[in-house]
C-alpha cells in the first residue's frame, strides 16, 4: 500500500528547486520510485513531477561536447542524430536499456540518480568521462561520473539538489564500444571501452556492487584477467562470482580486440 | 528469501572471564555497530530487545528485534536467536548465532558462528546487497571486538 | 469512511474521446482505466513493469500502466487496446492478423502485445523479424511460444497496417 503523499508539478527549474528544497522527492518516469513506493520500500511525503520542465530535457551540442538534460528519456537520446553521429556507443546503450517502455518512461537522470548496480548507462558514461551538473537554490556544482556513485543506490546528490544535465566531451574520441550480457530484466555484465587522444578508459558495470574502471594510455595497457579479478561480483540468480568474473574476462577481451583493430 | 552463514574467530591475550564480561555487555556492544540503535535488557543473559536502523540510498530499514538466549554456559558459550520485522515493509529478519570462548595456552580463542535470513520484499529485490551489508556489519563488529579485547 | 488520500481531477483523451475522473493520488493508470473508466482490456499481471500486459500508449509512447500515476496523464493522449477496433466493432488489420496467425490462446498478454505492436508500427512501418522480436523484449507470453505473435505483426506490417481504426 502506498502511504499518503502530496504531489506537485514543476514547469521551471526554479520551481523544481524550490520544491526539492522544501523536501519534495523529484521524479520523471517513476519507473524505480513508483515501483519502490508500491512495494512500501520508500514513502516520500511529497513528490514533484519534473516532466514539464523543458529546461531539463533535450540534447544539445557544441564543438567539443554533447549535453543531455537529466529528464531526457533514453529513447530520445537513442534517436538523437547528434548522439548517433558523435556518440554512437551512447546511442547504442540507450537503445538497449530495459525494454521500449523503460526507454520511454525512464530518463538518463533517473537511471544515474537511482544508481541500481545493474545499470548500463552508468559504466558507459564513466568510460565517456561524463560530468554531471547539479543545482540547488544555493548554486551549482559539477561531479565527475566516476565519483557520483559510492555504493548501491547511493549517489553524491543532496536531497535539496537536482541533477540538471550530463556533459560528455566529444573532442578527441577515437574509439567507443559497449559489450553486454543480459539474460533477465537487467544486465549481468556491461563493459564500456572508450579511447581518446588523451587516454583510454575501460569500465565494468552490473557485475559488482559499484562499477569499476581503469585508465591506460593505450588499449594494450589493459589486462582482461586483472580487470576480472578486481571485481567483487554480486552473487544472485544471474550467476555466481566465478561465472560473472569469466563473463567480465570475455567481454573485456572482446572490447580490447575491437580496440586493437583501431589503435594500430 | 536471502540467507547466509558466518564463522569467524580471533585470538586474544585476555582470559575467558574477561572476554565474557565484555562480550555480554550489550550496552557497550551496541555502540560498536552503526546499524544497532537501542538495546534493552529485559532479563540479563535471557532476553533482550534491539532496534535496527539503516539506510541505503532511498531505502530505509527500521526493525525491532526480539532476542532470546537459547543456550548459556558461563563463561564459555552463549547462543541466541534474534527475530523481528521491518516496521515499514514487514520483511522478517532472523539471526541464530553463538559465541564460544575457548582457552588456549594462556590465550582465549573467541569464536562466532551463525546463520541469518531475511524474508519478504526486501530480500526479493536486494539479495546480494543484503549479504554484502551483513558481511560489512560482521566485519565492523569483529574488528571492534578484537580492538576492545586487545 | 473518508479516504486517507488526497484526490485530484485528471482530464485526458482516451482513444480519441475526452474523459475525466477524480482519483486518489496513489492511483496507477491501469486502475484508472479498468476500475474508474470501465476499460478492462488493459491487464495487470506482474504489476512490476516486466511482463508488458499493462502496456498503453501515452502521447504515442508505450508505458507500463501498472507503474504510472493516473494523474500524470492529465492533458495527455492515451491509447488502450479498446481503441484499436473501429467504432462499429470491426477489428483492425493488426487484431485480425493476431487471429489469423493464432497469436493468442488465453489472451491475457494480448492487449499488451497489441499495444506494443501498435507503437512499433507507428515508429517503423516495415520492421524485420529481428526488430519485432527485440521490440517485444519486455512482453511475456506463457501460451503461444511467441512465434505466432511475431508472424502476426509481420503480416500486419505487410498489409500496411500502422495501427488501429481509432485515434
């Protein structure tokens, strides 16, 4: 049973910030929040719907970055011509998250802020070195994607802050790929590999309690065994620890062999 | 349902009697583990109550435990069963555990073992998360116990 | 007995017609459709967004009505399975294809598959078999073995059927 709550709708960022400052819990698609409320696992006293805050939605770009509003549905990111052209890996990831309903109801910001360990988007954005921009009535601040999630469901966002958008640098990208195994409703393992002139980053998501990532100057600097051994896998119906480590090893090897063809 | 078992031990230079005194002082031990709120002694070495409070992102745990001592041999062994329910969701938590103090050539081996289980919606959603938390709580308790008995 | 919940009026377009209802805030869209508006075609099965039986279209996009606040369709355009057939009751090409291909047995998952297929065909009028299978990733059928459902969508697409007769 959902306990009593009040509900308001914001149409501007200022209204939304005032609402969260006074204790309202923000939502857009509600795919995780409403599900948790139905199960009685969380009981916010007030909700603020952000679906009509236009400033929080959409894909913008300039010469060396692409910015995605936090309230943008995954399907909108996947359909964006700018994203398809300059961040094809992100277009791919957002086109395979969940199922089509999840991709239209669910948003980039919701996925990041809920921080379910089995997220496709979080490791992809870590590998892409995304920067998150948060705002409160007191002002704004930036957080690197790799620093945002500290534990399952635990992120660096105060209750009075909103995630406004995600900025992804696109200036010197050489290579970007996402490899995933999914057998049930959520991914078992996801591996994102991104190469830029300034360096390469590999991030493993979904297998462990939080994503793990590694940096190297070239793809040859990554070792699939070392990456797999560094993971503390969650043991669940999708697999035991050793099995998941094997999956990580395999997917990392696939990503690296893809990279070797490019970086030669 | 999610369940797990544990078996941990450490050695200390203290005597079994000294260990017993510390490891049955529930008010003192309550402060060792963040998740434990209040502990009430209903009948010493027989019955206790404890409240648990924790948070993982948007999810809160608030449970009240009923603790019954099932076996007792001063100052060597004690076993207890703790059971309770989360106030919000009604998920049930059960712990069966015991402590043994074994003298060993001037030292004492302090041994803990037990099983725990969580039933209900919380367990359905977060089985591995719960086990991860349980391990972290046990680590916290044991390292504190070792420190206090140094 | 007074309800412990606040209520709110929601007004929207359902299958082309304007409707309104006053609902307690925690009411999900599927409950609004089934219990308040008598449209029982949309089903509740898993109640956790994974089976697709509760699929409806909101502003053209598929959502899980079991986990969507009814008040959030205020001013929106909603399509449910009841809107696929023509006003005179004649079935849409997509519905007819489901019958022709034996794409339903118990029929419980069928409204969800029909609404997903409607959304797919609006987006992609000539999907490949693979695209259909991938689009149905979040829809479960316990009876048919899925193949007849995919065949029905292929067949309907082949006949140029992008959706129902209704709005």
